[in-house]
């Protein structure tokens, strides 16, 4: 993937939203507020995808592709 231009299609449909507990902004079963000690921070997929179906993630010199499927699942590929 390195040098190829794989930018998301601006017209692509976004990922489905995760239903959240009323007012908490977190999915059901996830505690509201900052992550408890030993637990990673919560990021919403919508914040990563920003309305696109596919985005690229650059991590330690390697490009990865994060893609939302029509079924609402996420796929991360190298």
C-alpha cells in the first residue's frame, strides 16, 4: 500500500452509528466518563471514519486501511 494513493471516496456512505446509553455518549455496558485504570480510552468509529467508508491509518511507517462493511463491521488491513 505504501506509495499508492488510496484516499477515501468523499461520496462514500459512512459507517453506522453505535447506539449509546442516553446522555452518556458511550455504548451500552461501557462506563461513562474517563476510562478506568487499566482500560484503553474509547474512540467512536465515526470519529475515525469521519463520514467515509474507508480511511487510511499511518502507523510507524506502515499504511493500514480501516473499512466499514455494509453489515456495520470494521476491517483493518495492511
